[in-house]
C-alpha cells in the first residue's frame, strides 16, 4: 500500500474524513488538512487497526443471527479486493509513458520523491527525462509496482554504467564497518590579495620536507603537511572557482574550507562569494583573519563584519565559528590554525575505505612532456597501485607510474594522498572522479557506455528553468527556490532583496545562495550548476564566457531592467509551484425510497432527487439518521433502464454504490464533485507593497 491522502484513506476505511482527522489527532499524527499525505507505514498500521475493529463488528452481527449474511458479505468483499488488487498491481505502459513525469503518475509515486530517493542512492534523475526499459523496471521495483510494456524491449542501455561501482561505495559507507579515519582535505579560499597564497607557501615551506635532489619535481596541485603527528592535505589551488567546478562535476574533494580575511581590509565582495560557495557545499568553515601584523589591522572590526555580512559568529562571541588571527607572512599563529583544522576534522569524523577499489578526485589534468596525459588526484577511498586499471568518464588507462607531492615515484597511494597518475590513454576531464576496475575489458565496457551516453545526453542536458519549477518541486513538503542575484549597484541589490523577501511564505522558501554587484560571470554559473539555482540579473549583463558556459550547462540566466517585472515573473513562478487544491462542491441531494436486491450485482438504491443533480463520475456521501455511513464513488447511474451520465431533480434514478451494499430506505444521499482550484500564496509583508 502506497502513501495516501487523508480523504483517500477515509474512503478506504469507510469513515467520514473529519472523523478520521480527529482520530489521527488523537493518535498524535500531525496533519494539516484532508489533502495531507500519510506515509506508507502509517497507512498500513491504520488499515490493520481498523481492520481489527471490523472483525469485532462482524462478530457482533453473528450474535444477531445474521451468520449467512456476514459470510456472503465477507466473500464478496474478498473477491472484489482480489480483482481490484490484480488490476492495480499490473500497470500497462506504452512508449509515451517512458518519461519520468508520466511514469511517476502511472505508478502513483510523485516525480520529486523518485528524484530524491535516487539522488540518495547516488543516481541523478531529472524531471521529465526519457527512461529506458531497464531504468523503468528499476524504479518500479523500488516502489513494489508491477509493470508490463506494450513496447518492445531494445538492446539500448542508458542506465548508469557506474552503478555497480557506486553501489559498492554506498554499501560500504552505510555499513561503516571498514571505514577508518583519514587525513582531512582542506581548501583555502578568500578575497584576492588577502593572503591565501602566502599562507599556503608558508605552510609548505615550514611543514613539507625538502625534495630529494635529482628527484622528479612535479606540481601535483596538492600537498600534505604533518602537525602534532597527524597529516593534513591542502589543495594548492586557491580560489572558489576551482572548488565549485569540482562540485559541479560531482567530485567534491574538500572536507574543510579555510576562509582567509585580511584584518586591514575586512569582508570584501570575493570574501562573500567564497563563503557562499563553501556554504553551498555544506563543508565546515574556519576563518583565518590574516595580516594582524599590519599597523592598521583591526581584528575586532573584522569579526563584527563576519557577523554582519556572513552571519559567522566567532566562538568567543558565543557562536560556533572557529576564528584564528594569523600573520601568514611571519607565520604567527599558523600552528594554531593547523591545530584547529585537526580539531574540526576530529569532530567531523572524516573517514574513508583504506583498501579495495579506489575512488579519487581529479584536481587538474595536463599533457606532460615526459609522461603524456596525466591526472593529479587526491585519493578518497581505497589504495591506488601501479598496474591498476583506471577510468574517469569516457577515458581509461593503466597506471604506469605514481608520483607524490615531493616528486618521488611511489608504488601505492592511500586515502587523502595527493598523487600524479600516469597512464591515461587520453586527457580526462578536469575535476572529475577516477575509479579503479578489475580488468581491461571492464574498463573498456564502462568507458564505452559512458561515451555513448554523453553523446545522447548532450542535447538533453539542462537544469531548472524559472517557468518549469513545478516539475522539480512537485509534491515536496517544503519547496525551495534557489537564486543567484547580480545587480548594478549595492543600492539596487538592497532594494531587490527587500522586494524578493516579501515573497517569502510558509510553503515556499526563497534561498538567495549568492548575491553580488557587477556582471554575471562564469563563477556565478558554476555555483548555479553545483546548486541547481537560477541566475537573475538586474541592470547587468552576462559576460561572453558566462553565456557560453550557461548554455553548455543548461543554466537559466534572466536579466531585467525593471524591478516589478522581475518580481511579477518570480511571483508567477512561485504560485506555479503550488499543487492545485482539491475542493468538494455539493451538486445535489436525494433520498433512498426503495432498495432493490439483484443477484450477482448487489443493492441498487431507488433514489428520488430532491435538489440539484447527480453525475455518474461524481462522488456520493450516504447519511443515516444524520451520521455519515459511506463516502465513495458511484458505480452505475440509471434512469429507468438506461445508463445515463446525469440525472437532475425532481427525477428518479437507480444508483449502485462502489463496494457498498448496506443501503436502507430513508438514507439520505449528498452528491459531490471534486474540483481542482489554483492556489494563491499569502506572501509575507505583501500589504503595503508599492
């Protein structure tokens, strides 16, 4: 039994919806209205509970000497239930149904739930995407739905070629038995000229052993340092663009972000941008207030700006953000910063798999004059060895050599180790993921499938559009719209944020993940790609590189010159995210004058229409002495001997109720039609808006 709305469950339990809502409240089950969903487990529990009450009622009937009536009633009920179940279990699909949005409706599972459930399993589905038969079967199996196809199965396979590998890591991480602590991987971010590179250089010079003379000196893009007997891996490519591009490609390497802020300059636009990138990645942030050795340094003022502009409250001010004043130039308090990194790593319990297949993140790739195509990677799981077969996207290879951050050739590399991998047949995509496979044949099979899929998916690659938010947000309990805002001036940005904040509501959250002054850049597009956000520009344009990247990544950029036009578009999109409300409209009333018992058919109610009308495809409520006895559908509607679609008062008609025969003379009928009504949002602070 799948999850049901309250009124659907009430219908199954043959209860009044209002009575069921009271029962649910007494049981401590929170619901907002008759349209609220009840999860599958609770539905089964309630059906079981009220099923036991039905048995008690049937025993009571036996005491009244109606044994044969009860037996016959139970037998008919079981037979109907079995027929209904068989019909429901097998869902016939045509070729047109092999779209995620249509398929989700066929199996009765909201599209957004399917997307979320598969995302938690490490597989990305998109609203309305075309499904192959294998993927459709996989989705159906997850939700215990039985499907049959009226289309021929094709050999074309577009399921995830990395499914087996990803499932291995997912299973190992969920079990947690083989996980061990690994060194944290740290990225340093911040505003230009605030000392990111100086800090990294100081750490490298004081903490990394000198390279051996005659050794192969090679820039790996990351290095390891030792402090207090423990290892920390630093990504030696400062800048949030690299950080977010890795995330956008599904390869988040960073465990901890260090945000560098100059004490003489404070929080600057790029500081805010770097913070938003780190926050969007959901990684812990440590703030290093640099340049405290300068005469005009003001640490307290910088802390205040952290609070006001970034909402980062230092620990000493009662918050949870670790803030370390340092001088990267003189090395003052750098050891304290390293200790804080280890402390945060310990609290985060950063772990990985020490053995087995390898999963590594690419920092950069290049064509080396001596080695050919190489990839500088950081190992996340497993132990990479010379001779292993590796794949990254559609590129494969066999590891010929491994070079560490000191320029030394090594035979193997474990978790959190930065290493240069030599042996790829072609240059893999930068900032992707590297996996090891057991054989050359397996490597060729997987990379071949990925290459084929990339060609087919290239035209379909897209993210949300402002006009299509409903597809992505369908059936979500708390809907959220992510925005990136760019404006021509700070004053315009403040006004724009104020207007957008008035559109906040209890049902839909607007999350401005980044805002800034100036043109829309490729950095904004990368953040939108990683976060699935929409970019809105006010009196600014997108530069050429950003436009090309947005087109390639399927990110929507909308620019406006008038505030009210931007707000109107946003308001329309938000209201489109709401599911129409289903309301009951009473169309007529009638009274049962006589009950006809027909063999193999059941009870037919001879009804005198008192007012309004009844329609065959409508709903009916049956009242006895003022109490609701039945609420459900009309199985058949007749006027004399003719099947009809509608009967109006004061005519008479014959009505057969669906799955209900306990009709008596004098029962009152209320006829209802369910209508969907578009909902309007009650925006906060909307009153008084100009």
